[in-house]
C-alpha cells in the first residue's frame, strides 16, 4: 500500500468514525497499557465516546439553528461574498488528500516520546485524531515551496509548540474544569499568543480586572444569568436580528435555551470518563518518570462545560457577520464555520474565564479568521480541484472555497507561508515575528506563575 492509498484509507476511516470513536479507542488502549482493569478502561472509553457524541450533536444542532440567522442577516444587508465557507471538514479533506499524510502519525508520536524522555514536556498527547491539523500546515508549506522535507520540519515545530503550550495551560485547565490530569493539545489554543498581550493590557482597566465569569454574573443579575433564561434571551435577540416572525423567534429562543442548558450536563460525562484514565496514566507514569506529574493531551470538547465559552461563541456570530460586511479585504461568506469555537477557547484560557475580556478578545479575533480564510482561499480551492477532494464539488460562485474558522489562523498562515517573502510578500513573516513575540511574553509570564504555584504547594506540603 503506497502513501496515497494509505492516507486515503485513513481519511475514509476517520471520516466514517470521527473523534467520538477514534479518541475513545486510543484512550482504551492507553488505559490497558497503564494497567487499568479492562472493564474500567472499556467503560471509561465508551463513556468518553458518549460525551464526544453528545457535544458534537449539540454543536451541530446549534449550528443548524444559528447559521440561518447569519444567512438572513447577510441577505438583509445585501452583500456579495464569493468565497464559500466549507468549515473545518474542508480543511480535513484537503489535508488527508496529501500523499504523505500518513507519515504525520509516527512523526507526532516519536517527537512526543523524545520530549517526554528528555523531560521537555509533561504532556502525553492522545489527540491523534487531530493530526490533520499538522498535515494541513505541512500542505500549506508544500503549496508554497514544493519542499516536502521542509513541510515536515514546520509540522514538527508545530508539534513541539502544541506540547509546550499544553504544559503551559495544564494547571489552569485543571482549575477551570475540575478534571485532573488533562490538558488541551489542540492547535486552536495558539491564538492565545495574540490574545495574551492584549489581555494583559485589558487587565490594567479596573472594571475588567475582577472576577467576572458566568458564576459571578449570576450573583449580580440573578435569574437573567441562568443558562436556560440567558439562552432564551440570546435566541430571541438573534431572531430579531434575522427578522424572524414571532413564532420562529420564540422557537429559536427555546432552542438556544436548550443548548446552553445541556452543554454543562454533557461536560460532566467528560469528567466522569477522563478522571479514571488520567489517574491511571498519572500513577503509571509516576513509576516510569519518578518525581514527575504527567498529563494527557486531548481535543477541546472536555472544556465544553464552560458557559463563558458558549456565550462568547454566540457573541461571535453577529460580530462575524458585521465584520464580513465591513472588512473591505474580506471575501468569504461565513457559513459552515460561523459557530466558531476556535474564537473562544484561547480567550477562555488567557482570561481564566473572564467573560467581558473574552468578548473583547473575540471581537478582535474575528477579523483574523476572516482575513486568513480569504487569504487561503486560492490555495485551498486549487488543492480541492487538483486532488479531487469532496470539497471541490461545493465551490462557491467564484470557484473558491475556504473556512472562516481555521484553527489557530495567525499561526497557521504565518508558519506555512512566511517564506512567501521571497515572492515579495512580507506579511506572513511579519505575522510570524509578532506571534513569536506574543508567545514569548505569554510563556515567560505563565511559566513564572507555574513556578510560584508549585513553590506554594511545596511549602504547604511541608507545613502539613
């Protein structure tokens, strides 16, 4: 079996099962390796699959009820945007159509193992399903340079950054979610490097520098911060924006209320499924790596119990529509990617769940997604047609397709296209320098916080 055939088979398998099957299989295998009882490993794996499926169903449902609102708003505004938004599935199809895609699996695993042994990371990345994110970056490099070796070098750098970023946010994720021994290795977190310096400035504003998560909001406004009430209010507001009649408006209100009510419920199953596995991995790895506390890297959905994430995502929908209309450089019609999780998750981690600052960061982030989606459109569309990807069948009126919610858009564009300076385009290289500067500042500050936290924990342990 050649690389192209192997990649096509893997693409077909992953498309047929998705994260809801693939990730639990990995977790069951991991559980057995770290000597969990088979019945416990299988039970936790299946429950994790249930949690993934439940979260995916809710997100899909929310997309189905919210996307028409965005379409209606665009129709009433009367703008013409020729690039079709194919969502993340377009990116995955393009990535897996690359003949060398299959090689990204061993590269990711080997780098992770080397870094664990060398004590350069405390994260074991079990999120193999999202390996396509690395493949897509590599495909971007090949599309620009034609150099396959360089593409894998850039992908390897991305893998290292994912592990180091997962380490950086591990303690905070534990505090925010209450789930021990897990962190997030998804590429969407890379936008934190852009958000962090901005958030550092926002914290200097007294009104924005106090506890302001959904729980604190509930204490101040009472019933109006209840998930179901807030969801109903937001749904009705969206109905007004879409110029819905009264019946459709109220129906949308109840549907949004249902979504915000059930997201935290589903998240509890992630906790129930992941806790036994993460504890078993931690105990096993403690024996192998004495004195170290290792964590398991996962996809973002286990963070889905955060009301702040969903409120920010919902806020981002009308903001995306407005920017799609106002930005003269934007040519992409937001559709499949309009429910943009990648907008909110890095804001959630950077602000530690401060909702007002999350909304400000998301508003700043929307143009980044639209402009990167527009910039990638010719490249993505060419690959879609040249490789015969399914996405080619859905090309927009201008024969162009892209995604308005590319994960880690700044990083993806900068790292895959910075060599375009040879063709007279300095923008990606400039973006690369800015991202590295933001990441360096974030890494310095959060590493300092981690050391202080560990020192405090050690002092407390000595006192006891």
